């Protein structure tokens, strides 16, 4: 069996940044395994701009953003394999992979970085009634068809769900000459970034109907129409509010699910809220030497944060390869309550943490003029006012090692609190 | 070409009959209005093999159910398709309904069902811990089983085709007349077909076909009885290990909860009589009804794990009995009509019965060489690492995973396309290989499968369909691509 210091599963933005960071920390034998025909992951189909504002202080397209990292991987001569599917990861870090060229083979990894990304929630999981004709796509599948294969699914479009990919595709389909008739969103708020609502819907006069869902799909062979209706507080359609739209394409942008089949099979503990692994301050899972970053860990809004997180995962994996497992140190649990839905990480080992640690989380509803509060046990140590918080935008707080060492709390709680 | 037998419909009944007839020296052709086999009732049902205690004692339905069930082991071995006798349980949740279990048991005995047992509440819960807390008792039938309906239908059709039966797809029967030459002339959208004998295995359309040739006092009406289903993720496929039925009512066997032979969990069907013979749309009421009913008998059903919902139509006729035999006044025209549940289970026996009937009527002689077996598309997951490596060395396409949810490689998809009666659409590939049937429901693999269909069949992207007809996936090139081509 061949062996590598670090095997990275996935060559998208997370995997690339993790690899570069691990190399910069001095790790020699690194291997990236990528199932697609090129590095860069989903960025390759994101041909719109707006990437990299945080990382590079300029606006790049998805492929341009990816290329900056791919160039570094090439400069650093980091090994990678394309068209390669990882079939299994064992708890003792044996990675089984497969490709046309190399067949099926196993690699012993010193550390594994999970960077598989996420996938879209399909129609079936949404229980939308009606027929099951051609013409229904998840927004990302349509994005691939349009941007990478060069084919248009149709000319008259309805979009269900206001996730970012759906919003971006509303604009993209419009620019390609299609008529996007409406975007329906089940929740009373959008799941996407505010800037995407402005730039992709408002600027093109595409209506966004909040608290609406699809209640019927017509067309036995190909889609001919969908009916949307308003929903009540319990998300149940309100009779009499139905509106029928003739269309040949229905795009679904109803949420992303981290792709953790491999993680689960390996025995990685999952967080039911994020559908991603439970990780500590080092982004390490319950399996020593198995790290996670990017959308496989929790779904991000901005690739810049994916790169930043993956850089940390790469550095921590490098530490693990050099020092092995470190047992010492006080472990503090992080809890999200009162409107905060989860935190990444879930635990912090104060001795092992960096001087500053970014804790990311999402809120469960729209909050206006509210506070993000951090408690060390019962003592409130942070109280930051936010004009607006929404489930579609990830939030963060930064914890200082010195303060944690000083207070030595037994638990840390993040809450959303109203103005007092 | 003059055919000896034309079978109308390439569902599980038509395919079973085609396979049986392929044993004999006869020119046989199957006409199918869709682009593939297994497109109607055969593709959307509970995917189970009934033990046979439901049908009325002495009925043809009972006889063919029990016979079909008995034939299934050998048939599935010959056709190399998965079949598992997981056993079924009819669960009673009301004390006063307990005698109903005994009635079913008695009927099962009359029908020839083997190995049944009435279980106490405790015995039932021990075998199936996720049964409702209200369980009072259950009828256990060890011969109940689970099967892949696509594979059964496709395998029988493929095997028939390998043994010389023609299949004509996208061919819809519009009219049937017996001419003075004594032959059946079948008008279709693809020209006229002429045959000595006709078998009507047209599923929900079998009434329409029957009525084309029957006398005025012998018209039948098939009522499409719609059933909504939910299919759940493999993660929860082990929620129950047996097929769990409620006690039957006059609308049928009720909402069952069962593992599938591929490891998912299936919940369904509802039973709603409709008019539209293509009305396979699910409804919110149907799905809600389904969930409520299933929860009566099985607790903690993880309905958040639904990966798809669908509806199928049963070919119901008022008498609730299979109609198999020569139509009065229409010599050499054989009905195989009103094949509702347990039609899938009965299909091998229906094939045998109709095959024997025609053999006698037509005095058919057996072929000197008939191939009873076929090999299914390989499942590389069954191979060891070394074996799989060897395979990929010889056929590198097996190293290229296309559907990551079900772990299906390009090798399996190529096999599905190039074997007899091969796949020509995304659904055709899906039903043969399971590519696209997993939890992402083809989000990832459909562009890749399209690329393979494009390359292997010489179809343009615009010509590729989900399942034939007008179900095209993409409409045209993007502006940029059009510009680039000029």
C-alpha cells in the first residue's frame, strides 16, 4: 500500500486551500483526489463574478478564483489525481480510491482532510406533488448544463427556493434569453445573500414571492406548468392563493446538504443541524487525524470563508502529521441557543487553539437590531449589535485564547439577544 | 412481416408472455407505445412478491399469485436478478379485528400458501420491533418477498429478445380489425402489423384494446386506481425487515411499509380511482394520507428521509379478477386484462399460463435451442479489490464512477446501453443500472449520463430524453455556443 502524509478528498476550493496550507507548513507527501475532470470543484461552473472580495480584495469569477489556488498547487508541485473517486475511508485512515487509469487501490494516510463539498436537495426530498416530467432540475445541475456543457434547459422558467445558486441562475437564464417568471420561496425570508437578491432578481425585474411554494407540477412528458401558492405560518398552502405559471423549466434551489457518505462510513460523528461532522477547534473530527473543511463541514455562503477555513484545516493536519495526537489540554464545549442554530467548531481545546479562533454559526430566523452574545458559563463576555441577521448569511464571533485561559470557563454559549 | 403472435404491451405481463413464447418456433412481436419496456404499472408499484393469502379462494388471481410466488426463486436465478424472501406480516391493531387475521390465514391455506403463522403481539414485536405499540397480533407469511420490478420486467424482455422475439417501441395501437384473410390487422402510429394471434397485455389500456375487438355485450372498463408512494433513503432501509401490511379493506391491501430489495424503504400505496389512464401525478392529499396511514402500523417512520415520491396506476376492473382468455367472438385474440395487484408476483405464472394456452391453440413446437438464462449487468461492488482491479484493467470504464450515490460506473452504463433492448434515455439507464436513483436523484450524474448517451448512441444532446416522447432534457445551445458555431 502506498502512503502519504496527507490525503485530501476533493479538489475544490476547500481541498486546494488545505493542500497549499499543509505544504506551507512543511508537509511533503500530499495527495489531492478529485472525481471531476479538473481541479476547482463547483467554482468551475460559477462563471459569475463576486468571488474573492475578502481573500484577494478584488472581484473574480469562480474559475478565476479557483485558478489562483490551482496555480499555487502546481507551483508547490502538490500531487493530485483527477477522475478519481474515493470509495471508502476507514477509521485508521486507509483511503480506497478508484479511477480508469489506476484501477482500485488503497492509500495509508497520515492525516485525511475531508473536502467533498455538498450537493443540492432534490425534488424528491421536497415532496412536491404533481407529475414527474423532464424539465425539472436542481439549480446547480442546470448551471452545469448551461455554463459548462453549453445547453439551455428551456425558455420559460420558474424557480423554487431562493438559495444563492437559484438566484444566480435566475440572472444567468435571463441573460441567455429565457424568461424567468417568478422565484417562490417557502420561508418568509430568502435563503440567499442580500446582494444576490438585488443583483440577480431586482435588477432584472424578477419577482420574489416569499412564503410561497409549488403545489402542482403539470406535464406528463415535459413540464408545461407549475402552480404556486402562499403558505401559512405552518408552511401549509393556503387554498385560494394558487397561481398557475406556464413554463418548461423548474429550477430548485432549496438547500444544500454536505456530502458525508464517506465520513459516515468511516465512523465520523455528525452534527444533525449542519449535516456535517462535529469538529473541534482544529477542525478535527472524532476520528484522530481526520479533518473537515468547506461545505462538507457546513454550508458556506462565501468561498472566501471556505478558503480561510480550509487553510486552518491544512495547517492543523500538518501539525497532526508532525506531532501525532495530543491528549492534553482543557476541552470546553460550545453551545448555540436562543436563535443561534449551531457552531463550528463544537468544542475548543484551549491549549491547542490559535491566539484567535473564528467561531461560525447561523441564526434560525431573521433578527433585526439584535445582539450576538457570548457567555463564558453564566457571564456575558461579548455583546455585539447587528442591524440584521438572517439564516441565509453566516455569522461569526472571534474568541481570544488569552481570555479563555484567564476565564477557564466550563462551557461557552452563543445566543441571539434582543435589545434591552 | 406476418407474425404468429403479437403481444400488445411490454410491461411485466407482456414480457413474461414474450419470454414463454420464445421457447417455441413462432414469430412473435411485442408492440409498446412507450420508448422502453416497463413504462406503465410495472414500473410504479410496491416492488414486492405477495405470498397469496389475499385473493379470494378459488380465483384465478389466487392461483396465479401462489404459482408466481413459487416460480420466483428459479426465475430470478435464471435471469440473474435480486429476489429476497423477507417475509410479510399483516398487522392487526384493533382487538376486535383479530378474527380477520384468522380469516386471512384460512384463505391462505385454501390458496395453498405455505408456512403461515398467526403471531401474538409479543411474537410480532420481537420479529419487528418498530411495529406500532398498538399491535394486537399479526399474520406472518415467510414466502412473501421483495424484488426489483424493473429488473424482473427488463430481464424477461431481454431474454425473450435474445431468443428471437421482436420488440417495437414508440408504437401505439390505434385500431385492431380481423380481415377476411382471417388475420388480425393492427393499425399503429408506425404502420400496420399483421398477426395470426394477438395478446392484449396493455395494462391500464387493456380495456380499450379489448373493446376494439369485443362484442357489444362484452365491453370492459379498466379503472386506473392511483397509488402514491414514498421512497426513503437507504440510511433508514432497515426500519423494518419484513413487508408490513395493515389488514386489507375493500380498496385493497392498504398502505404497506417494506424494505426494497435494493435497501431503501418504501411506503405506499394510497388507492384513488381516477379517470386519466396516464394520471400518474402525486397529490399533497395522497402523500399526507399515506404518511398518516403508514404510521398506524409502524412507529417512528423517518419520513424526513424521503428521497422521492411517485404514483402508479393499477389496472382495476369492477370484478377484481384477472381476465385471461380468448375474447368471445374474437377468435385468436387473447386478453390478459385487469392485471392489478398481485400482477407483478403473478407475472411468471401469467406467462406460463398464456404460453401453454397458445402452445395448445397454435400447436407450437419447442425450439431446439432455447436460452433460459441471461446475465444481469454486473455489480462491481460485489467484487474484491483485486477482482475489481482486474476488471478495470480489462475494461477501464468500470473505473469511472458516474452515479456517486449508488456507485454506478460507466462500465455498467455502457452495458445497459449496448445489451439487447438497451437503454436509450436517462430513465432507461436508471432502471437498468440504478444510476440516478439515489439520494441526489440524478443531480450529479445526469449531465454525465447524457454525455455517454450522446457518444454511444450518436444522439445530439437536444435529442436525449428523460423517458422518450417529448421528455427532452435540454432545448438548444446557449447563445455563446450558437455564436461560436457560426
